[in-house]
C-alpha cells in the first residue's frame, strides 16, 4: 500500500515537472 502510494506520488511529480518544463519552453520560444 505504502509503496503504491509513493509510486503514484512520484509519477504525479514527474508529470507536473514535465508540464512545467514544456510551459517554460513554450514561453521561451514565444518571447
């Protein structure tokens, strides 16, 4: 249970980081 919870949290964190990175790249090209 604890491991699955941690794994899900990690996946969410990675997904959020990837989305932030994409947004930063888009802002960079639009600037």
